[in-house]
C-alpha cells in the first residue's frame, strides 16, 4: 500500500478546507478583513488598540445594519448571451459573452454606468448574433432543399 498517496489526498483536502472556510469571509466581507488587519497592525504598533477597536466595531455595525444607497439592478444579459452561443454565428456570440462578463465585472467594481453600457452592448451583439444565426440556418435550408437530389 502506498502511504504517500494517502498523505497527498489528505494534504489536498486540508488545503481545500482552508481555502473554503478561512479565505472567503475575508473576500466576501471586506469590512471584516479591514477591521481584523487594522487591529493587527494597531496591536503591533501598540497605539490606542481599545479606542481603534471600538471605532472599527461601530463602522462594522454601521456597514452591516444601517441602510445604504440602493444599487441599481444588474442587467448583463448573461443567460441570453449563453443561449446565443448555440447559434452558428460563432465570433459574434462569443463577443456578446465577453461584453456580458465585462458588464458583470464593472458592476462588481462599482462602475454602474459602465456596467449598464456594456450590458446594452451585450444585448445588441447577442441580438445580432441571433439574427445572423437565423439567416445562416435559413440560407443553409434553402440551399439544401432547393438542390435536386436523385
């Protein structure tokens, strides 16, 4: 029996557990990571740790429970662009998918106007992809059924 293979699987499992349960809270909640890392640096310096922790706790409370400005809805038309990937107009529908993903990235970065603009572009390009795909299918069917088959 090869014991090193079992240790490799155990090592991979531990790394995955660390990745899934430790890192996402700091990635999903940046206010937590800022307050935790801020407290760590304040403790290293040794200056006003209690005052800083109380102020940062109130900021954390404020960021979670007080109302914030509402974000506009995300309109990146990702489902439509994924469905257009089944149309036979390949360069065009991949371009629509790229615009949709760029729209989502702009939205995640807080650029709502850029996200709206790229979402509209994804909608227009995916509509063009559907029209081009239907034209290609119609031309293929017309050529296929109009030729004489003996």
